[in-house]
């Protein structure tokens, strides 16, 4: 029995080629995930995984030629099998010798090129996007491309004695085109169901609910490879099995159904598995919830409508300082919606202080097996960030770590942000010293090279010269060269570590409750340009601290290092209505703390009077 005549062998070959394509596709994810981390303290629990992923990424990059070769050979084999189904004569080498070889090759290449262009330029974009418009665009493109491919492959009149499917007249091109287009639409539908629902639901369960690391781990990546391999293999098998139903045949509908018997068997098996699993799995993993807002019961909340007020003083706070007149205040709306992105998913959440306790309750009591668990953690951290509460943001994971819910440690991006905050903005108090001491513990984190040197600089900022020198010695002993790091800019005076900035805010005749005032660290570039970039106010690593004002309007920031600072506030929009912000007094601009002036009293900052 030859391969061309063996139905089961052809189906096995299709599944094998699909599995190879799935593995090659998984290597793209592996290469993206396998990024070595060299400048933050990595928890020892995941240092082995980071190292192995980095080595894996290098091996994938070295083998890119072989990966591309496997993709090419598998794609060619799949298309030749498809061509053999549409025109059985092309599956036999004897026919190629008797007919015109160049004409056969041209038909195969032209149709294959059309399908390849569609796959790479339309189908990928459509499946990667959100909403109905990308899928509709892919369906229309598939109808056109596969319709043309069917016309090219379907046998011509000169071949009518060789097989079924004559094309006696050009008017028969229309049904051929329609059958090919229908097959293309079916492929899009199957891909949307397989990847948009099946695969992404599976990977959400694995990466968001079952995985207990704060980042991508080998646990996720191993199952991702398995999922992609099986998904592409099964999808290829079903698509190939149903192909005979879309040929130009003389047997009618009954013959079409009988020729697609294997596809019916595979789809029946999949339907049976779904029938058993669908009623149980979604509720257990919160897959039956439409979004994080529904899962955490945030749907009854309304976003906080806040405005940002920058105190410009002698600063240029305008978007275009060269053309916009200087103003002592800059008032603009504050975003009320946030988008958080996990490894494979994203979620939208509203900016609301009332959402904080609901998210905390969901994380601690109801999210142990939820696909929204990591997104809830990220959403809580994002709300703290946007409300200028850096200490709370960087301790979102603490309780889960104490309960052993994060055995692999926190997300590396979270640690990176915390280190950056400690090295440039954080006040020097017992809380931040505890944080720095924890991050510098070699029993918990990998401390060497550039990481040790970076922590040494932070300890120098915190005033512990002995600890700073110990870490710098570790850095040198593990291959760190001083030239790797730029010299200190001099923007901060490390001799000042207990500086204070105090003042009182008055809006109209008093200070309405609900106003939050924050102190920001200002970079050397902003000092040179005498301006404060908008990114400074949306990045919590620049926030020293924030205070929710009481009726007296007093505020005090303590334990500050020397350097440059800037004030801004968030206020409910309705509290500033009716206030003439053009009438101001003692609006601060750049605030400088140094050895000569470690303490600054801003007195009463007055904004307008009620009209």
C-alpha cells in the first residue's frame, strides 16, 4: 500500500507535521520568555529557572536555521497532502512524469503561495486582535484566497479522464471558488475556536491559576509546548479530514459526508470531552466570569473622577514649554481606567479606592484557583501606583508570600520596580531599611556582580557605608567592573538623610477632605531642563510618599535624602469646581534639599477663593 493510497498514514503524517509546527511555534514563546536577568536580586527559588530559560533562549537562537527548516518542510508536506486531496492525480509521481511537470509544479507553488500569504499576513493579525472586525476580515480574506487556490488546484478539462471533478466550462469556476472559500471560512472558525477559546482558556488556567510563580516558569512553558503541539496537530488533522467535503465531486452530499468520516470521529471525540469538562471546569477556575471586574465583584463600583494638580512655581509644567505661557498650576484629568497585562492575558480595572478592599478579599479568600488571580494582584498594585502609594504597591505580595502561596517568589518586574524606588526616591526609615535588608539577603536572593554593585549604591544612599562596601566587594569578586556603571550624577546629597518638607494647603476658605498630596523625586534631566515630565507623575518609582490631607491641610514628608523634589496633588473633580485657580499664593516649584538646607517649610500654599 503506497503512502498516496493509505488514508490513515496520510492522516498520521498530517498530525505529525501539525505537531512539528506547534513545537516550532512554542519556541517563539520560549525565546521571548528566556530573557536573562542581570541587574535585580533574583529570588533563589527561581534563579535555576531563570538560568535554564536563559540557556534555552541561547540554544533556540543558535538553532533558528533548523527551526525555520522544520517549519518550511512541515508546511510543504502539509500543502502537498492538501493538494493530493483536491487533485488525487497530483499525489502520484507517475502522473507528474506523464503530464507536464512544470505545470504541476506551478499549480502547487502558486496555490501554496496564496495560502502562505494569507496565513502570515491575515490570519495571524486577525487571531491576535480583539473584537469581531479582525475575525470578519480574516474570514473575507480566507474566502478569497482559498477560492482562488481551489481554482488553481482543481483539475482542468485535459485531465478529465484521470479523475473526478471535471471543469468542462469556465462557468463551473464559480462553484469551485465558492467551495474553496467555504473551506477557508471553516478554517478561520476552527482557529478562533481552537486558539481563541480552547488554547487560551487552557493556558489561562495553567499560567494564571495553577502556576504559583510570580512570573513565567518552566511549569508554564512545559505545558505551553504540550498545548501548542496538541492544538496545532489536532487542528491540522481535523482540517485535513474534512477537506474531501469541499472537493468538486460527482457523488453528492452523501459522498461528501462519507469521505469526511475521520473528521466526524475526531470532532465527536472533542465534543464528548467538552461535554464532560465544560460544566465543571469553568466555574472552578472562574472561566464562567466575563472579566476580573465580575470575578472580584467590582461591577457595582464607579471610578474615582480625579484631577491632577501640578505645583509649578518656578518650573515649566506645560506640555510644550517653548510655546505655552507659564502658569503656577497645571490642572488636567487623571485617568480613571487602568489596563494590567499578565503573561498571556490582560484586564481592565477602574481607578477606585473602594476597589482596594474588594480586590484584597478576592485575592486572599476566593482566588486560589481563579484564572484572574494574577490579574487581581496586578490590578491592586496598579491602583496603588496610580494613587501614589509606592510602599503599599511594593507589598501587595507580602501576605501571599507569608502564606506560602508564592513559593517561587514575586514577579521579577515587581522586584525591579522596588529596587528602582529604593535607589532613587524612597525615604530612609525603618520600613524601607527592612525592605532593602531583605533584598540584600544572599540566603534569599542571588547577590553578585552588577546586582551587588547596584545594591551597594542603594545602601550608600541609605547611609550605611559598611554594608555598601561589603556589597561592592562581593560585586568585584564576582566579575563586576566599575566602568559598567555610570558615575553618580551628583543630583543627590547623600549627607542628608533626615531631611523634611512641611507645609499647609488651603483651597478657597479651607481644605476639603479627600485631597492627596505627593512628593516626587526629580531626575537630573528634569533639573537641567527646569521641567517635570508627565511620566514622572505616573511612575510610582518617582513617588517618595503621599498623604491624604485632613481638614487642616497640613502635610509633612520626613526622612528624605538630599536632592530635588516636586509637589503634586490628586483631588476629586467636584472639590475644585467653583475655585478660581488663577488666584494663587506661594506655589512651590523645584524644592532642593542639601547640606545647607536639609529642612524646608513651604508655609501656606493657597489656591484661589470661592467665586
